[in-house]
């Protein structure tokens, strides 16, 4: 094994991190290795997510970490990306837990909520005392959210909401639901609904084969009556929806590289120690070529994420870049994990090597928050100014 670790960081990306960013990355990595990795195989096998984990994540400062105030550590976007990378190095389900709470729950409350809503909910969301979920996706409105059926009707002092949401992370364990709905004019608004509200029910999706640790479910809303103060007041149509999604996609772009990096390291170690035809597998040209491709794609992907994070911290508009990164990094990561499985032969199928769990998780991650081909069309529209969908 090469004792020079420069192969791990050929672009010297570590040198572009400040001391606080390095400390956040190291603390998150240590937490993940000590508290998440030892039980990840068992938890995946049993579809098990301990909701008390949110309180641990809150104590670590990993929830709502980019929020300004309300008990948040107020870290920058690069640090948030590093957290996503380390969490998904263990399992995509854990990164999803933080991503939903931070980007899809805390973000809209911080940016579009009333001051009273911020004070009532953000401190406990950041501490992990409350768990939130983001209700946008519906069974017949995946890549086309504008065709959603969930609707609201305004009355003098309240709203009535009817509809259903599907494939919602945290739905079975959430304390608050952020629900997007349309009125008869097709105006979209966001509502904050506590779990004990009459007419709201959830169910668990039990037969999924991917993201098995993550609690995913359906939300059914039947004549749910909520007071006027429960609307998130400062949203501005679909622009606000995509603001939330883009924050989540940015974290995903970092996170999937964590999965890829773990599988690269596992397969590299395996092939260096696996003797075939009286020599290590890693001595074969085909194996070294595969390792070189993995190293290249992960390094370039991380470099792009770092650049995007720095640009976001400077207030740049990253809509185009985020579609590019989400699409590219998901695509390259799943290819890397598949190659890792191939390099390890039948052993790559075993739970204790983690490869197949990362692979099936990435099948979900490449689909949610905008599938690969949809982001290609988004990028095409930005270039040509022509809408193909």
C-alpha cells in the first residue's frame, strides 16, 4: 500500500478549507464512525431508524446548521457540504435525515416564515426536539409538481386542506408537516401543520428496498382545518419551492460523493489484499484503471462542490450549477459504486462490505430532488432559453 496519502487529495482541496471547516468535518466523521457505522448493517436489515438520533444530531450542531440565529451554529455552505459528505459515507439515510430537517424544513421557516413561526419552531428543530417533513411529492406528480392534487380552500379565519403526499422522508415520525398545496387559481402556498391536527394521517412505506433506514411514508389530508396563522406567509410561488429543493440538491451533490468515496476506499483495500493468480488484484492494469477513474471523478466532483459552496457563501445564484452538480455527482457516484462491486466479485454482495447498500441507496438519491434526465432538460433550457417540458 502506498504510504503517501497525496493520492487521496491530489488537488490539495484540504488546503482550501479553513480551520473551522476542518474541525467540523473531523468532528462529524468521528461521530459517524463511532455512533452510526457500528450498527448501520443491522439497522438497514431491520428498517430501523431511532428518532432519538435527531437529538444527538442536534447536540452535534448538525441540524439547521446554516440558519442565522435561533440556537444554530451558523456555519457556512461549505461546512454543510462536508457534513453531508461524512453522513452519506455511512448511509444515504442519515444524510437524508439531516438534509430534510435543514434544507426542507428549517430553510423555508427561516426564509419564508413569520417571526412568531421562527421563534416557535426553529430552536427545537435545531436541537432535534422536533422532527419535520416536507410534503411536496405526490404519486402522480413526481417530476411535474405543478400537477399536484393537494388543494386548499380559504375561509374567513381558517383554511381547509385535502389531498395526499407520497414518498415523504420522516412522514411516519414527524412532529410538524410542511405541506404544499394549490388553490383553485393554481396558486401554490405552504402550510405548517402539527401532527396532532385532526384529519391528518400517515402510513409507512414498508416494502422499499432502498434507503431502508430512512422512515418514508405517505401523508393523507382529509378536511384538515388549520388557522390562518399556520400558513407560511412569505412564499413567492414556485420560486420558493425551488429555493428549498436547490438547498437540498446542493447537500446531495456533496453527500453522494461520500458514498462513492467509501466504496472506492473499500474496493481499493480489498483489491490490495485479495490474492488472485499469486498476486494482489490491485496489481492488474484493469483494476488500477478503475481506481484511477474513481479517484478522478471524486476529486473533480469535490472540487466543483467546494467552488459552488464558496460561491453560495458569496451570495451567487447557483441554480444552473446545482442542477449540474446534482446530475453529475449522482451519475458518477453510482457508476463508481457499481465498479466497486464488480472489483470485489461475489464478496461485494455481502452486507459487511457495505457496497450493495450504498448502491441501492444511490438508486433513490439519483431519482429524488430531480432525476438525471430532468436536470439535463433544466440545463438545456438555461442554455437555449427553450422549454422542452
